[in-house]
C-alpha cells in the first residue's frame, strides 16, 4: 500500500488519536476499582461510572456523523478533542460520584471526535482498498491503547490515579496539535453538471444495512464492554486475585491479543472470507457465545485466561468485520452519518452492559454467572443479524 507523505501524516494522527482514546477507555476499569475502594461504592454504583460515559458518547454521536458529512470533519474533531481534554482534567480533580460521573459523560462527548470523524477522514483522503486496510489498522489501536493502559496507566493509577489522567490530557493536547498541522479539510469533488445533493440527518437511518449493522454492533459491543468493564472484578471474585499489578499483566496480554486479532481479521477477510463477511461474523459470535459460558464456569485460572483471550479474538473478528462492511455497502457521501448510526448501536450496548451486569451481580449476591449467561445470549442474537444484510457494492459517490 503506497501512501504519500501527507497521507502518512494523516494515518499517524488518526492512529495516535485512536490509541489515546482507547487507552483512556481501558484505564477506567482499573480506575473504577480504586475509586470503588476509596469511596466504598457498591457494584451498581461503579456501573454508573462505566455507563454514563456511553450516554455522553451517544448524545453527540447522534448528530455528529451528519455534522461531519454536512460541514466537514476538521473543526468538529478539533473542538471535540478540546472538549475531551478539558473534561479529562476536570475528572482528575473530582472527588464525588456525581462529579466523576458527569466528567466521564463529558469525556464520552469528546470521544465522539474519534468515531464520528475518523471514517470521513479515511474516506476523503484515501481510495479503494486503502480505506478497508487503514480502517483495520486503526481499529488495532483498541489493543495498543489497552497495552498502554495496563502497563503505564495501571502503574500511575496505583501511585496516584489523578496523575494518570494528567498524562492522558497531555497526550490529547499532542493529538490536537497534530490534527491542526497535518489534517486539512479535503472537499469532495462534484462534477459541474451534477447537482450537489443535500445530506439529511435521516439518510443513513433509512439504509436497512446500516441499521442491521448497528443492531449487530449493539449486541457485540454489549458483550465487549461488559467483559472489559468487569474483568478485574471477576478475577478478584472467582480467583481471589487481589494484586492489581498481576491483573494488569493479564489485561495487557489481552490488549496485545486484541490488537493482533483486529489486524488479523482484516487479513482473514481478504484472504479467506472475501464477500463472506456475514458468515465470518456469525461464526465468530456463535463460538464466542459458547466460550463465554465455559469462561464463567471455569474453576481453573489458566483455562479461564486462555478462554478470555480466545473470546477476545472472536469479538475482534466480529467487530472488525462489522466496521469494514460500510465501506463496501454505503455511499461515501453519508459514510460519516452511517458510522454514527452504527456507533450509536454499539454504544447503547456499552450503556446497557455495565449497569445490567452490575445489577445482576448485586441481585445474585456478588456472583457473575447470571450476567455472563445474559451476555452469551446477546452474542447469539448478534450472530443472526448478518443473515439479513444484503450484499451489494456501492461505488464511491
């Protein structure tokens, strides 16, 4: 894949933005443990910190993609990055459940710059197969951000959790500077004889494929968010692991697995499942659902961790395939709006998962079995969504 010097700068900017966002998102699971111990929170109270983030994310994502399609991505992303920087700093200085939750909601609002702006940046600055390839690599920042969160981040959290978020704020400032210097607004070219169509907020919502992908992502991300949010607590409850550093090692390896699985998914789709993405998603979800049941009933730590990594691989396979599909099925003119709809589906799942599992754990007296059975059922539902997606190719319009 040959890229120009300017394109490589754009890739570097988007890649770093994704890495910092994912580092931030992964750190909160360990931060919440520290906060829960410090303020004596119940599991359902801790769940509020996780879920409120997705409320903020969804609120801005709803119009975010349309704003990007209608008015351009550069200003939107820069403003959003400024917002997330400020709320990250405010979070580091907060000391009550209400304030901490509100600050995380503000961070969620700011993170919309990544999910709403990135697809438009990619589609407007790259062509053909470059889009899918770059999207796959950018998704790998989920794992890379996790590695940084569970190595550098967890060490800072153990020393002073507030300092960990000062580091995140500094990294956001670096991304803002790179975005300002390297990413310019590239207007879409329309032939003079063609009438430029106005983009409606509802255009993406009228596309059946977009809605089906969004529903599939809802159930898939519900499980992914649930596992990541509660994994440290599950390890402590089921295996009496009290050393946060040891938990951090497990999570770090999981993040590495996540990064390689995401990149590997792109290769598998191209080599073995080209035009069979739906089958790829369904198989991944069904096998992951079965593995999830084995995971929560396992009493052997080594087997449990192996199952965790296997489930992570399968979830990343499904997630990556879902995120690549729009570049094949959706018109470029509404690509930003379409990803907003898809992300809303994903993050509704993120809103539901922590609170759902938190309340199920509280109701069952601290046991996670019921919550994980519920997540397994969600994956089975997700496995049926691709059946209804229609295969078609949309030209770059």
